[in-house]
C-alpha cells in the first residue's frame, strides 16, 4: 500500500518536474497519469517490471481507494466560495445562470457529437 | 486555561486538526445522505458539505486561510487522484481505443462550446471584463483553471469558484439531462460529464457507471490540455 502510494506520488512528481522544466501547457498530474499508464502497459510486456507496487494489483488497489472518494477532494476548494460572497451578492445570479446554461449546452454538444460520430462509424455500443 | 473555554477554541480553530476533522466528518455525513437517497443528483455530497462548512466558518468568524491550513491535506490529494485515473483507463483500454475517433471529435466540439458559450453568455449578461475572463476556463479542473486565469491577469480564486460551481451544477444536471436526450451510451454520457464538469462530473459518473467514469476521466484530462490553448485564443477573439 505504501509503495503503491509512493509510486503514484512519484509519477506526479516526475510529471510536475517535466512540465515546469520544459514549460508544457499541461497540468503535471495529467502527465503523471500518462506515465503511470505507460508503466502499467509496459509491465504486461516486460516481466522485469512486475515488482513491488506493480505486482498483485498493488497500485490498482491504491488508485481505486483514492478514486472512491474523489468528490471529497473538491470540498476544500469549494468552501473557498466564502471568500467571494461580496462578488456573489452583486453578480451572483448572473454568474450562476451563465455557468448553468453553459454547462447544459456543453453537455449536450459533447454527448450528441460523440453519438453522431460513433453512429457514422457504425460502432455498436456493447451495452 | 481550564476555566477559559474561549482560549481552547482559539487554540483549536488555528490548528489544522480541527478543520481536517470537520471536513472529513461533514463530508462523511453528506455522503451517507447521498447514499441513503440512492445517489439522488440533488443530494450531491460536495454541494452540501460546501455550504455546511462555509456557514460554520462564517458563524465562527474563521477565515478561509485558517480553514485551508487544515483542509489542504485533503486538497493535496487532487493531484495523486488524477494520476490514479490511469488505473481505470488501463483496465478499460480496449473500449477506449475502439472509441478514439468519436472521443476526439467530441472533445473538440465540447471544449470549444464550453469556452465560447460561457464567454458569450457572460458578455450578454453584462458582467465586468475581469469576471468574464475568470469564468472562461470554468470547465477544467481547479488547478489548471487557476493557472489559465492567472496568465490572463484575471482572478484565480474566482476562477476556482466558477470551476466548483460548474462542476456541481454539471454533476446535478447530467443524469436527468442525459435521460431526457435518450442517450444510453455510457461512454458518451461519461465523456460529456468529464468534459463539462471535470472532476466533480467524473466523481458523479463513477457513481452511476464504471465505464462512464473511465470516459469522464479521459475527457477531464484531455479537456485540461485543449482548454489551456483555447481560452487565450477565445478571449482575444470574443472579449471586447
């Protein structure tokens, strides 16, 4: 468990270092995600890598544990709303309406494009 | 000290322990309520934890800075959790690879819609320029949106608030909206949730369906990338 968490942190650390180092317009953790994915795929090909957290579902179990409480992780940033109460008092209704409309339009545009393209490709969904 | 309960409060309210405990306990409660209502969209655990803790801070006159000193330990885990998305992605890699074309087209359509719609609507509503700029990156995850807002000389903390509000509204609305469109493809539904409502949408998607969660996580990561390029461009073209 500890080694698995360590591996996840290491992927993030390398991700952050590379992003800062060469100025990529990409969040460090996203690069860390790619790195962990590459490690998992490489493990299936090269048996040498199947050690420590990359064995017996080590990093898999730790990751699922983290993702099981993904919502919790947004609470501290969300409470930051208390710092913006004056702005919300003056423009709150407009801001909330703008964000709500935009999120609905975005959801529809994305889901309908996905379905349209996938139907054009005659992909039958398995479910 | 024994005869002065106020000094005990002063001590505790400045320590990370109290606010970390409050964050975990309030969330555990709102999450239990959400589970008891069989994950009803309106029982969104983030939304309710947010206002309960916020009201508690206001009632006790605690600053957000002292609250965050404790809550930062939870906030920190956002990064590792993003890395952890590699695991469901790896386990579902075959389905992901076979949907790569619709994913990329939907990514482009969705991220352009997200940025253009919010900028146009905000201008239409007559919001001040710095507010418009801070709302523009609202569909990507908080850390990235704050970085974008900073590079535009907008307000990063307002950007973070816009991100969270968008995420919560997206997570609440996604299930009823998708049911109404009649789309039953959980790849498409999840992808839309992650693109429009980042991590909070992804957390919601995982509650509904594992495949939806996987596609939502991919959409969230890819959108963070595309939006970083798109927002500066859209702002130059659309903002007065």
